[in-house]
C-alpha cells in the first residue's frame, strides 16, 4: 500500500489542496444533506381497513372480511393474510415477500377490491402501504379554551391550516378528530304516536326540497331559453317550518338543532382537542422544517388568546438530539485519542498528526453520503458515533511505527517514512477491510432491523476507508514536516511483557487452559442471561391503553378513561397526555381500527424523566380498573417495545379451539414473569338474532326499517350560513332491555305491529372479535410478560405448551415478542458467521496461508469473554443493540491480532518463529495498547448516553464493545502468539532444537 504514500510525497501540493477541498466539501455536505428521522424503508405489508357502523363482528366477517380475503388470493408475491374483525370494523393485513415492489403490490390489491359490492352502511375500504417517509415531521395538538365550536373550526380551516402549510418545506397538513357540522333531528315519540305518523313520513320530508333541475329548452319572446326549477332550504328555521303532513310541521314533532359531532374522542391534557399531522416535502431538512412549524405555532398562540396549540411530537427533536450526541462523541473521541497518544508517545507533534484523521475522515464520509443519496438520520449518525473510536487506529499504528524508528536513531527522511508505512501498510489495510467486511452481510438481517442496517453499515464503511486513506497519505506527509527536527524520547522495551510471553510460550497449557475455561464460562453465562427488548428508561413517549369487555356501555368506558387521564396528567414525569377512543375514517386511513370499548393514551415524558419508573408506577393503577385489560409500554415512531408473546390456535373446529385455548391459559397461569394472560375467545358480546317469519313479514323490509329506527340516519342536506350541511335523524328507538326490543313497532302488510309478533328473537353470546389467518379462523392467546425476563419466560411457556396434546386438526403457532427476538437473534447469528467467514478470507488473502488467520480467529472467543463480563458487571441484558456490538467486535478485535502477526510473518524471513513472536510482541505492544485504549475511550460517551428513540446505538452496544475489546486485547497479546506457535509446532520445535544445538556447538 506504499503507492499512496509515494504518490503523496511526489504531489505534496495536491495533497494539501485535497485536504482543504475535503474539509470544505465535508462542511458543505453537512449543511446540504437532508436531516431525516429514519431512512426511507418500505414495510412489506398492505393493510385494508373498512368501517361499518352498526354491523356486528359476524356480519362484518361474512360481508366484508371474507370477500376481501377471497379477492386478494391471487395477488402476486403474497405470503400470508391475517384479518381482525370486530363490531363495526374489519382489518385485513396482507404480507408480502421481502424485496417486493410495494407500490405495484398496493395497486394490485386496489384493483382486486374494485369490484366488491359491500352492504349498505359499510364504508369504502381504505388501502394503506406504510413507508417511513410517511412519518410526520410534527404532530400538533390544537385545543381552544371555549371548546370545539363552529367558530373555532372555521378559524382552524381559514387561519391555522393555511399558516402551517405556508411554512417552507411543509407539503401537507391533515386534521384528525375533526368535528363535522350537522343539523340534528330528534323525533318526539309521544307526538308521533298521538298524530299516528309513521317514521317513513319524516324520512322523505327532505326529498326534492334542496335541488336544481333543468326541465326544458324553449323559445320564449323570440329567444332560445332554458327553464329550470330551483328549490333550497336555508337555515334551521326553514327546516322547522317544513310540512310533514298537512297541518303538521317538522318542528312540531322534533327537536331540531345545529351540532358539531366528532367520529371519535380526542383529548389533550383533559381538554377536547384536534390533532394536526404535518408532513414535509421530500428532500427537505427535517430540523429546519420542524423548527419552522414550532415557530409558527408560537406565533398563532400569541395572535389568538383562545388558542392552545402545542407540538406533541416532532421528529426534528430526535434528529437534533442525535446530531448533538454525534458532535459530543466526536469531540470526546478526539479528546481521548489526544490524551492516549500524549501518554504513550509523550509528543505534542505526533498527537497533532494523529488527530487530524478525525475531521478529515468525517469530512470525506459526509461527502460520500451526499453523493450516494443517503440522508443524515438517527441510524447514520449512530454509525458515525460508533466509527469515531476506529478513525484514529490506522493513523496511530503508522505514526507509532515512524516514531519508534526515529527513537531507535534512524534518520527521519522520506525513505524511512515510506519503509515504516510499508511495514504496517498491509496490517492496517487488512484490519480495516476486515472491519468493513463485518458490515457487508448486514443485508442478511431480517425483521425490524433489515431496512435500517444498510445506511448504518455504509456510514461506518465510508468512515473506516476514509481513515485508512488518511493514514496512508496525510499522516506520512505531516510526519516528515513536523517530526524532522523533533526531539525523541528513548524507546524502552517492555521487559515484563516479554518475560510473561516467554513463560506462556514455554508453558502453553497455562494460557490455553485459562482461555478455554473463560470461554466456556462466558458461553454458559450468555445462555443463562435474560434477553429482552431495548431498555425503556430513556424513552420519550409511553403508550398506554385500557380495554373493557365488548358488552360494556361506551359511556362507562369513557368515564373511566377520563379518570385515568387525570391520574396520568398528575404524574411528575409527564409533560402531555393524549387520550383517544373510538374509530374514525381518519384513523382508518392509517390502518388503525380498534374496539369501541378501548381507550388509548400517548404520554410524552419530561426531559430526563425515567420512563421505566413511570411505567412501573402506572402498572399499579390497574387495580383501580376492574375488568379492564391494562397495557403499557414505551413507544416511538418506529413502534413500541413489545413484551407480549402470542399463541395462535388455528383450526376449522371453533369448539376445539376454544377448549384448547382454555386449557393452555390454565397451564400458563402462575409462571413467574407472566403479568397477564388474555384470550380473545373470552371476549363475547350478546347478539340478538331476529328470525323473521316469512308468512308474516318481509325480512329485508324489517331489516331496513330496524336500521332506520336504531341508528342515526342522514336524510338530506340544507344550507346553513351558505354551507351544505347534512341533516341527521337521530335513532328513534333505544331499547334498554330485551322486552323493549321485542315491543318495537315495525310496519307490515297488516299495519304497525310489535316486532315479537312477526319474528322470533334469539339471544346468543358470540366472539366480539374474529381472527383469521389465510381464510381459517384462529384464537389468539396474548401472554403479557416482564420484558426483562423475555427469554426465560418464553422458555417456560414453550415447556408448558410442549406438554399439552392438541386435538386433531388444531395447530399451535407462536409469535409476538418472543418470535421476533428469536428471529432477530438468529439472523444476527447468521450474520456473525458470514462475517467471520469473510474476515477469514481476507486474512488468508493477506497472509497467503491458512494457519496464521486461524491463529488470529482465536481472539474472537476471548472477545466474547469480555463482552459477557461487561454485560454482567453493568447489569445490562442482551438485546438487539448488544448483538450489533458483538457483530462489530468481530471486525475490531481481529485488528490487534493482525497487527501482531503481520510483524511475525515479516520477522520469519530472518528469524525463528519463537524469536519472531517475541520481537513482534515487543514491537507491536505499544500500538496495540494505544489503538485499543483509544477505541475504548471513544466509546465511553456511548456508555453514559441516553439513546434516541429508534436508535440501534445504546448503552448495551457500548458495554459489549468496551468489555470485549479490553479483555481480548489483554489476552490476545498472549494467547494468539501461543496459538500461532502451536499451529507451527513442528517447525518451531525443529528451529529451537537447531538453535540450541548451534549454541552448544559454539560453546
């Protein structure tokens, strides 16, 4: 690799110019690169949501879910179809193979559903394909001191929305929880009965009243003219004066008023509120746009004292935290590297030469990110933070070799520097390429990490290759300029280390035994350690919900919901609380549909608050809400930290499924770490089947009339203050008991008749939610567990389930947090194996032998010892972030062994294997210790940082890298030389015998 060094010496001016150019384009790229929350990634899933007011789970399944499932059967690249159907809603999730063209998949699903005819009262299906670009730039809560009124809604549309859309970089603003104006008509039953007026008379009262129709074209007064008829109702008073029958006005038999109705309940800090979702334009800077939106909100609040608008969540905050964290890590890394070099080399000039590699490498990295279209996001910024510790390593090895030769009295000139670079060039190139190679197989990682690993890996790759280029060009050039006249301290050989290495080589069983015992202990400890999800303590948002049985009145649910809302707001860690209940078309657009008896809360935490402590305290509240399912977990825009294991029983016989489900639930009760067990077969709701006698009445006619009697029905529109406003006829009947239902009057051929006289009413209890997989019904058991004990509890659940004998035709499938964790860990394990293979290949190409690289691989189990020790000491559980740290160790740890054995191979040209090992150990001890200490110190800020939401860089990653690198460095200096000599045992023994014989002969 001396070609780069020789070229640099021949083109000093060009190198200086390129350094200035790299720094300039790096700074320009930093300000030019879009700052995003996450890299763009498609979810391989299309979701179809459908709302149908008044339809129970059974009718929604038969009339909506099943037709949709059949329609998408032949969609290309489809893998599985899951559906959840409940009262008034249907959700169908269609999973696709990884790498599918999701735009084409969504279009194909839309085409497949185009010809389906749905029953009356069922809305058009909403089709969603999620992408990380759909994450909003800001979520803004909008409330008014005097509540949600028509005046305030008009102010929202005419002032707030245009103001937000006018912020530079904003592409759209959507309002959720919007209350729609309507005219409510509530009929007086007593007066209707007194006047003997049927409901149909009111239903048709607006027909033909509000219209414009062209009726003819005629010649009038000698001119061609058109004739049209216009009719319009303006205002509520005109509606009241509308005649129903001669002598009876609508206002005489009904209460008529203008109202604002919302489809669902949305509250913020105990007040009715709206939610504004702000999206940014593609390629725009998330931080700049987010700050512009926040500034505009402040201006609007100052302009209108009645307005209470605030930013509930902004991706800009997460990005800013990541940027600030990166800058801190870079600064701390540079500081620690400076201190390490000063302590070891005791030279300010060498320190200046080395730390130049950090800004130069980062500048070139930013430029390459810009050129390859990768944005700055929490993943790429995390990659920079991780790579900082390695940016100085190559430069340290080069400068230390130059410095050592100068200490030994060699003239510091161009030839000496070139020779110094040549001696270590192969080692630093090989070690850098092995570290880079570790990140290449990251495309094998599936699940939640798959779409995010490529930008992370490319960032680390760019940074490491840039640091190698700097070490081969800029560092030698600066060394000649700054060290030529510098005074050099005397170099001292590490005698204690030499004696320890000599003893280990003479007594190989000692270090080998110690290494085997430690490795075996580390492996055993790893499998015994709890494995869970990423820690919640530093999360900025918590999601919570309470869900009552489906037969619970909605008014009771909302009453308890507001009670819990008040409790949440009183907690000292809480900044804001958003409460949501019910379904709406706005939520359905995003695939969000839920039971009417479920209340959800989104809680933003104050800065520095311990989210895990808050969660633990809130779990105690579930005792105050008897009969409700109580769930709480951390939440980010990339999803919550799941701690639920799902057990799905699939089969065609529902009775067998219910029986098996009950048995499994009983067997899982009492397992330590299981907080709650919920089976969907327990959720039932009374269903009243009205079986019409065909000889007495028409079933379709009865169904249509009951639909009008029992539901709110639109009956037309009128003009209110110049706007078309729907007129809603409120439910005429509200039976509070089965007898009241039986006594409802319906119209038959014989006249008004009680419902029970023409139909048989049968009451049954049926599941309020229907779960289906690939067309077959299945029952789901949700096991909510302590996230810290995920692996242990999962193992015990598997043991209990394995002992249970399932009936014929019933299959059990496990999923949820346990399956996701196992898949992620298995994928990471495969990635590690692939990385080790690539690393070994690169080392074989470097050393041109199989045995030397094999000796280097002995450093990997030693790294595992340190990694596990670090996790135990810091009491950190194994999570995906820790596994990524272990993956990084593969590339980082072998660096030390490569630097050591590269010198050994060089020495073997003139020395025996034993002497080569001793000389290489003495020569390479200082650079190995320096690079390891510099990397460890640069990782220390990560050890004490608070991880950004969605970031894969956290404390557990730092613990694994620091522990693994520290222990492996200390053991590598002894074990790798011992392993190397063992692999060349015959040759080494022969050399030692010949050497001893020659010494005896000489004596």
